[in-house]
């Protein structure tokens, strides 16, 4: 397996969209055209419901490894004004729709959603429920930091309909934690996990990152052995992306502090083996889940979907992103909000959608998007024709045991799941090897 990792460990997108954000061609979005496509997408999906992502950007301290859009502050007076802007933005979308939307999926991400006081989160969700219709089987989830997620947070959000929570574990080693400025005692993880299960959450998820400074296969194995004793329902095992030119916090350590490519590959293989040995199913693209988890059931039933929130069990073709930097997906177009909190709040409070850039898909791009989604979610693809270059790439992958190839179809093998992003990239007509290294993380 290591020789294949060396061969295929190239910089490729995670394919939460196609085209990916760096390839978008609308630095100044045509808002009227965007609204027309939004309305059209809403009319197609309104009976089944839409997905909503809310970005809550505030964190009390900087985790140096993090490349997410965040605002570091200990001033909690920022909460109320920001949430009112989010609700105002939702109202602007409802004006476009012309009626209350049915919400099939709702996710709170960040930043740190549990930075917000439980009563402010109650205010947010209660107001959303007034302005929309939350589906009886809505998938409602949030991200929690083990250091500041209280039992009150968990109880409040459970009362409001949330049944899944993801905790950012990352690593338990003290040296690694100091390097990434995220001191997180295992006792905190134990407590939030126990509370969530006592309260009744159906899925408790853990996020880990491999490739962090001072991490190695041995100390990561101890982290995983310890954390997996708590039996999370779902695991995200992310490859650390070192992009100090865009994430200044990563300049707190040197590239020499990072594990090399071979060590990093061994970390992934060790983690993957450990998950499988404990009964987890490899969903693909860094995700693992127990057979009882809804993600595994969706995979088995052919209902898995992938969007900017990652893998999801709610296959809506309309995702509305609320909050600064959030991304919306209307199937034939994407948009991204203003990244700075102040710019976002100003535009919303002026009565305008806070869109800063976007992309309108061509017919060819829409076809490619469907191909990539099919591979990512169903591990298979059938086509009417491929180029000579694509055929040669696929034949090479078949020889390496990554896919099973016929004249007009492919099926990803179990061994090939590690290279799912690479298989998708064969059909990505925008990919430029000369630009990838500073744009995307490596496959492993």
C-alpha cells in the first residue's frame, strides 16, 4: 500500500463542490441571476426540504493548525448582534423563495458554535423555527469544543431538536496540543461524551487530525486507542493541510516540526486499520462510521450525498449557507458570503444578500459534478465516453487495484477507497498540476 501512496499522494481537492472554490469565475456575483436560480432550485426541492449551514465564527483562543474562517475574541457581547444578522439573512432568502422553507438538514459549524451562550443558541433556533418549517425527520447537528461545551449546551440543543454532535478531538498528546495551542484534557472529552449519551444524542462524532506538528505514528496510536474506548459513532480522520501563506497561525511552528510524507502515510494506514479492527466502516474521503450510524445506512441504501458540510444523509439539492464566509449551493450555481464579520453584518443590515463571490455552472460542469458526486457517494460510475487521457489514467488505476474497470464503467475497490479523491480527479477538467500544490491538500 505504501508504494501506491507514494505514487498517488498528490494535491487534489476534497470535492465538497465542483468546480472547487479556487476555480470559481464570478468574483462579482450577479445577484439577480443568483436569485433566479435560487428560486428555481427551491421550487424543485421545497417538498423534500432544504439544507441549512450556519457559520458561527467566534473562538476564545486560536488553534494554530486551524485553517477555518474564525474570529478570536473573549468578548461575548458580539453574540447577539451576529445572530440577529444571521436571522436577517434567512429572511432575505425567504423573500426570494416566496414562502417558508422546509428545513431537512441544519448544521451549526465554526469557529466554535459552543462559544455562544446556550440561551443565545435557543434564541437562534427558536427564531429559525418561527420563520420556517423544520421537517419531522430533520438531521440537526452541531460542532462542539470539548473545553467549552457545557451540559447546558447539550441539553438546550437537544430540546431544540439536535441529535448529532461532533467534537474536535484532534490529538491527546500534550506536546502536540501545546504546538497547536489546544490544551484539551481527556477528562473534558469523557465528560461531554457521557453527557451527550445520557441526554439522548443518537450520534456522537469525533474529529481527529493526522500530520500535526510533533505527531508521529506512536503517539497518534495512543491518542486513538484512548479516544476509541469511548466508542464514537462516527469518525472524521482529516489530513492536516499546511498552508501558512493563508493561515497565519500555522507560522507558530516550522515545517521541520511536521511529520514527513512517509510517516504521515503510516499514520493514516495505522488509523484506518485501527478503525476497521474496531468495526468501523470506511465511508470514504476521511470518514468512518459504525454499522448502526445513519451515515453507514445511507451508504448501504445509496442515499449518501456530499456537499460543503462533507458527507450527509439529507440529499437536498439546495444548501443555504448563513453567516460570514458560508457557502450556498443551488445545484447550478454556488455563492460565498463576505468573510469578515463586519462586512457581513453591514451588507445584511443594509437589506442585501451578503454574497462576495460565486460561480454559475456550465452544462459541462454540471455533468462533471454529477460524475464526481457519483464516485464520492456510490463508489461507481458509468459513462458514454471518456477522453484518451482519462482512459489511460483509469487503466493505470485498474492495474494498481484502485478500481475495477470495464469499457464504460468503474467501481472503486475497498483498497481504492484511500484514493477516492484521486479517482474523482480524473474527471476534473479544471485541475492544473502546476497550481495544485498551493491550492489543495495532498490525498493522504
